[in-house]
């Protein structure tokens, strides 16, 4: 496996990869709402003003097939408070079924941490991890991360 950063010169192809990976990784999970390619494009357009392409990591197998994605964004709320942005938020990390437990998540996280350190970030927050989703929690612990807020999705039959 290899990891790479988002290629801004191929943004439309990268968006298609992201859409396919998200569907494959999160399909069937409680609370996951599938998005169309057009919906993902609209979402990406809202992130473009502050997206740091070096903080979006894609994992690929030896045949260049995408098998994992990690999305991290600069904490733009710091800029609103007139602070230098030195904190990032990990928004999503996942590996397609069949490739889990091969160290791909750790490889993507390691790539991200090298990028964050090189760019002067001091902290990163992994947010929105379900309490039942132990792999990202364990990955955060491996990098000496602290668990913050926990979210639980509740379901009620009507």
C-alpha cells in the first residue's frame, strides 16, 4: 500500500474517488446518508476556500486502486478569532471492507501527522467518532491522541 495527498490538478477525478470510497466504506452503517457525486461536488465547493490538499490522504493498493481515505481540515474557527491556524480537525477516516486491519489507517495517519508537523500545526482533533467505532479511537490513542466529545446516534422505530 502507498499513501498520497489529494491531487488538485485532477480534482474531478479525485472527487469521484472520494464519492466511491465514502459509499464503500460507510454503506450500511447507522446514520450514514449516501450522497451523489453532485452532492459531494457541492460539499467540496464549500470547503475549497480553506481546503489544504496536503491534509487529504488517499491510500492505494499496488495497482493504484483507492482503498482508504483520510480527510482533515484546518480549524478555520481559529482565524475567525484572529489566531494563527495551528489546529486541524480530522473529519473522516476509513478503509474499504476487505482491506481493514492491514495497517492502512495507521499509514494514512502517519502520512497526515508528517504533513501536519511540516506545516506547523500543533494539534489535531478527531471529531465525530461513534463510541462503537473502536478502530479510529485506537488509532488516535496510538498517536497519543485524547478522546474528546463522544456522539451517540439513537434510533427509534416510529
